[in-house]
C-alpha cells in the first residue's frame, strides 16, 4: 500500500513582510532533494501572527496563491500553509491547499485565539475541509483548533492524516506536544504539526517542536527548537493494520456540530 512523504518546514518568519518570507521559503525549500508528496508550511507563513492585517492581506488568487501553485508544480507535491486573505469586507486566516496541477481548496480558521485578539480582527471559518491526495485523505486545521477535539473528530476513519499549521508560543509548548499526541491517539490517525521558531514582532518566542505522530501516539520525529526541513514517510499499510486490529472507532459516539 502507498506511502506518503510529508515535508515539515519549521522556520523563523519575517514580521509582516510577505516578499521576504516567500523569498526565504524558496531558498529553504531548495534543500528538498529526495522528493516529497506534501510540503507543510507554518500558520501565517507570509507575515507571522499579526493582528494588523490591512497592510499585508491579499485577495484570493493573487500573489501568494500563485506562488504556492509554482512551488507545488516545481516539487510535484501538494503544498499547504495559512496566510491572511481579504475576503470581501473581512479578513480571514486562510489555509490554502495547493496541488501541482493548480487544483486547490481552502480552510478558514474556525477557532480564533481570543487571548491574542484574533476574534476581533478575523472572521471565523464555517466549514471543515478534507482533501484526498495520492491515496490519502487529509484534514488540515490551524493552530488554536488543536484545543477543540470535536472539530477534529475522525468519524468512521474518514481521514488518514490530521495536520495543524501553527504559530504556537513556547510558553505553551507542553500543551502543543500533549494535544498533538492526544489527537493522534483518539483519532487513530497520523498527525503532523508544523510550528514556527523565533521571536515574532510582538516579542513572543516560538520554540518549534514540529513533529509527526503516529496512530499509537509515538513521535516519529524529535522536537527541535531550531529551523529545519525534514521529510517523513508515512505508511498506509501500518495505519490500516492498526485500525483493523484495534477498531476503537467502532465504539465512538454519534454527534452533530452546530454551526453558528
């Protein structure tokens, strides 16, 4: 059964400078030499986690969208990460999923980080997104979504990989690592979390700790505080074998999500 090669890009970000960040990421991605199927960038990878969207927001289908299409085509891989989009009269923290042929989907962050004032600046998303890519079904989410397990619930094993892009501060690094592990165990899926490193424009320090966690809760990577680009191969066969031998999902509770 097919494997999926996932590349984690953990990096510092230039504060509110999309041109510098896209340029930096182009150089960073040149270290990928062995091939990959999916490239995962951090949350707000063009700006850092800013609450000042007006000068840096973009319309959809403009510069960063086209840049991601070029990157996906260059590496023959899907590429994903979030950036600030101007959507009508609102701003959204939008994760874009881009494939090499230009096909794409997007997810607007559902849970906005009120302790940082995000809910006062950005509009919340109203839909979940799943994308099937090279035989794998992936559900992408953003940072603070990690704290809300109902939103990521893997009903009847509808996805194989749950991923989070983030700007998660070092002060809550233990929660980041613990919740990633919990999401993998409870959903019987692989989980990928990609965080940034370094200080942002508000002086908030980010420790990274990006990683890949398997369906048993084992970390397949070692959390690091420095920048890195790392590719991990995920096994669909191992995932299927585990689910067949330990089908806890069959005893899960039924529920419905109320959209506000």
